[in-house]
């Protein structure tokens, strides 16, 4: 499931708890590769330095937070699966140009 428009303008923060955020989009949410939203966020909101070290600064933390949110462990969704998903997303993006 992907958000489809994962940018700062669609983030809604709880003023009483800055760690609580909801991501809302009024146009589209549907099936897809989760790393697509991750890359969209990188392009729209992250510094060049962070994006240059994408795997360590973005992809690995994404995997860790995803496992935590799902209450799962590395054995349930290995990091290699996230990398494969990201590779598919990259291939898909480049093949449409």
C-alpha cells in the first residue's frame, strides 16, 4: 500500500505530541511499492547530503521503523526484501522514461 503523494503538505502533526503524525491524501492511495513513497519524500523534503547516503540515512531507518510499527522482527521482513523492493521501484521508474 502506498500513499502516492508523500510530501510535507500531506503530513498532519499532533500539536500535543510532535512524534505523532498522520499522512492524508484526498486524491489517491493504493497498491504499490512502499519505497516509491520513500523516494518521493526524499526528492521533496530531504537534503542532498541525506539523499547521497540514501541506503544508510533513509532505507535502513525506514526498514527499522516499519518493523517496529508492524511489531515484527528482521526474520519476518528481512532488510534484503526492502532492498529488492527498492530495486524494483528503481527499475520501474527508469523503464517508464
